């Protein structure tokens, strides 16, 4: 099984140390200043940086034992690695997210028909890179890197098609934006400090915004939001405990969930949470004069190639199950 012909891209995270170096400059003095201003333990910053790169080296070596030399890139250019772009995902068989759950979202947003055309999507391997990274979406840790790579080259794995959320923004009967999210779509005030005004299921609502989530997104934003009722709060606590401690949700489920956050208490809204099965769509009409937005996977407006879009009066958002699931490797 040596000398496999397999194109692999490792999309690794920018460590906290590398971020501080980019923001404050290189050198120990600048790092100490960054940690002081950011209230960070410099020893922990250095430890997790070293752990990340030690694990990355071992991970790459596991591939090299099979004659595979992965290309290593980062979301942003660092002192060690160049930045990856959409073009990098067009020429690979396997795209590895090496970091935390944030890196998985960054990788996923590149793997769409809009970016890659009708070519077959690369399979996605999600690997937690260090103990400081959140790894809710990562593959099992019961196997070593070498064992996982061996399973990969022997095709001893399953591909799970994780459901994504499709959002279409329209105005004057025409489509302005069409995009997909792995976790969730948010609609409301761009700063979440003002009141979000919208019609949801033909109900005139005021709130702090709304979320439409896949089952993947249940591990993130949705179940961490305060629900409208004490009963829903208790249900959410039980579900969150179950998903984190006992069994992950079915990420392939074609049922989405929606939640209106902090609905205005003066009114008793009917449609504050619910489920959206495959084949149905949720329609939201904005009645905001300004600062309205739709954000895919919590994208901020200042991001490069941001997926945070204008959503003011007259615009309509239609949300449904995407027909572009993310192919994810599980061992």
C-alpha cells in the first residue's frame, strides 16, 4: 500500500501565538505585550502552539509513510504556511481540517458547487489539532494518526453526508444571494444590539434575530441560546447534555430546526421555534430599515469574501435543506 496516489490538503488553523505575531509583530517582547493586553497566559499560548505543530508534524509523517506528501496551508498566511484558496480544493481528493470546529466551517464553505462547479467534492477529514481546540466535529481519537491514515489508504472508512442549510435572499422577485451553511443561518440585527423586525411564517415578530440550524449546528449556537419558555430551556439542557456527553446528533438528518431568539415579551408569538423537514422552506421577510443582515455560519461583515449579506426592508429569505451535503470521513 505504499506510494499511494492521493492528493491531500491539510488546512490547518492559525495558532494563538501565530495570530498574536500577525497582530503585534514577531519577538518575545511583542508576544508578552499581546498576552498582557489579551489577558492570556503566555505559557499556555506557547504550549498549545508547540502541541499543534508537534501533532501536525506527526500527522504529516503518517501520510509520508505511504508515499503521500500533503500540502499544508492555513486560512491566513503565517510565518510557516501560505494561505489556502478555493483553487486548492479543486485538485484534492481529501481536505483535512486540522484545528478546531472553526477550521471545519472554513473548509466547508469552500466546498460548494458555486466554488467547485460540478466536479466531485473532496472528502473532508476533521481532525482536532491540540487540546485547546474545540473538537465536537472531529473524528474519533481512539486511533493513532498512523492507524487513521492506514484506514484511509485501505478505504476502511465511511463517508457521512452531513446536511447543510440553504438560504436564498430575494428582492423584487429576483434572487440576490444563494449560499449554504454547515451550522446555521442567522437573520436579524447585524450587531445583535438592536431589535430585529421580520415576518416569520407570516407572523410579525420582534426579537434579537433568528437561527435556522442543521443538526451539526445544534452543538453550537442554537442550544446555547436562551429559549422563550422555561420548558424549552429544560428540554434544551437535556438535549445539550445528551449530544455532548452521550451521543452526537444525526448529522445526516434532513430535518432543520429554527429558533427565534429573545422574542419581544409583550407579544405571544406562535412561531418561535420548530422543525423544518426536507421539502419545506421557512420564509422570513425583513421589515428592518437598516442594519439587517443574514449571516451564514456566523460570518462577520469584515471577513474576506464575507458571507454576511444585507437584509433590510423588502428582502425575503427562504431557508431549506441544501442539496449539497458535505462528504465527511468517519473511521
